[in-house]
């Protein structure tokens, strides 16, 4: 029986890239299969402090077979706010020199440990932080440049559930903007009960990233959760010059009166200040609006004047292709209510309706 060329074997194994069990079986057939099966088996890893002795076994593997970790391209770290998780995972992560995507979820850590890990991953392009808490009292010494010798340069940064314990990451990212902002193309931030400081830091991050002219996609959520008294002296938002897609949300008449208007005015001012030539690349705007009551929705409100002004600005942007409005309603949506909501909305965007670029979606407790 003639020997099968290794190229054909590798092509067959490539078709099995998503079948972990079959790849393990193939690994037992021949040692010649190892390089390719290992390549697919160790593409991604989920490190959890909750799953029994998985962290211990991972650290043992890092000592006995460190070469395996070179294959990992994606990693997710998950714990129940255990401050030791990242510290224990540090050695395995430092061995993942080819890692391009890292998701850290539900954990607590020091900025020093975080910096040591992130700055040791030169190929890292995507960083997702979900409900992560940093030591707020810690001061990170920026004087040493040894961390930046072979630094990563992120293209995607997502921050989910930003709160008082995690907001210290924002000035940290500003301090090391060559890592977090210089090549950034996609930025997502979801704030939980933000304060004036958080909104201003968010503005600082976007402004700093805008200077590098690479940011194309921006998502800012949770601004309507900021109480009205905190909106005083919030730093203005500046939209990036090459921005193509923007997504934000509004909670209609949420919390104390006027928070939705304050949030909407913050975004509208960014459009007014950025109108021509800064927004000449904008193609898509997606707005989610949470509505508790249909009666509130049909009442005249200052926010609709702001929407009308936004529509006028968007109608003068040649590249603009789609305004997506999504209503998330805490009530049943009958056919009559659906018609009324569509009609009231479209009245505020006559110029965009003429261009047929307005899309509206309704999500209620039930649709009849």
C-alpha cells in the first residue's frame, strides 16, 4: 500500500477542525498526525477557576509541555471574582505567544498582573473585559518601558458592565494608548450606573483613539443610567473622523426625569461638532430605545426635537446608508400601537425617509 502524502493527510485533518473527538482519535493513529491535530485541538481554551482542578492541571501542563501553548489563538478566563485566577493563569498565558484574542470574564485582579499578561502577548488583537474588577487603590508605575518592547496593538476592545470597580481601567488604557488605542478599529463600552467621571473618561478614551484615525466602529451603551445630577460638566463626546458605524442606547424617561434627554443631547452635540468633514465616512447609526409605557411614548417630549435635528444632520452625510431604530417595549404591541409608533417615528425623519434609509424594529412583551 503506497504511503499517503502528508499534504493529503493535513487537508483531511483540516476538514475535521471542529470535531475535537475525531481529532483526538486521529492523534492515536500515527505520530505523523500530531502536528496537524495539535494545531486544531489547541486553537482555543477556556480557563475556569470554578471547574474543579482545571486550573491546577493547566499549570502542570504548562510545566510539562510548554510547547503546546504556542498553538493557542483564543483564550477565555472565567471565575467568580476570585482575585487569584489571573495570577494562577499567568504562566500558561505567558506561554501563549501566538494568542490573538483574549476574553476575561467575572474576575478580580490587580492592574500590575493584568499589565504583565497583556503586554506579553505581542500578537493580541482582540480584548474583551466582562464584569472585571481592578484594585482601585493601586498605582501602576508607567516609568518602565520594558513592557513595551514587543507590545501588542489592539484592534478590538470591548468593555462590558463598566462599574466603579472597573473604571480604573480607562485611565490605565489612556496611559498605555500605544497598546490599547493606537490601532483600535472597534470599541464597545457598556456602562453600569455611570457617574460624571465615567462618562468623561469614556469621552477621553474615544477622543484619544480618534487621534490615530483607525477607529471605525463605536458602541456606547448605558449613558441613560447616569442620574441627572451627574450630567453637569461631563466632557463632550467627539466622534472619530473615520467612523463608519455608531451604536448607542436610550432609556426613554428612565430614572429621574431628563436623563434620556441629557444622554441624547450628549450624542447629538457630538454630531453637531463633528458634522463636516469629521463624519463624512459615517454609514450606519443604530439606536436602541427602551420604552416602559406607550402613553409616555406618544406624549410630546424634548427628545423628539433632538431626534429631528439628528435626522437633518444625517441627511447631509453622503455616505450614510442606514438609521436602525429598535424599540424595546415593556408592553404588548398591538397592530394599532405598532402603526402609531412607526408613524410617530417617521415624522421626525422626513429627509431620511425620502432616501429610504430608516429601519424600525419593535420588540414588546408580546406581539399581537
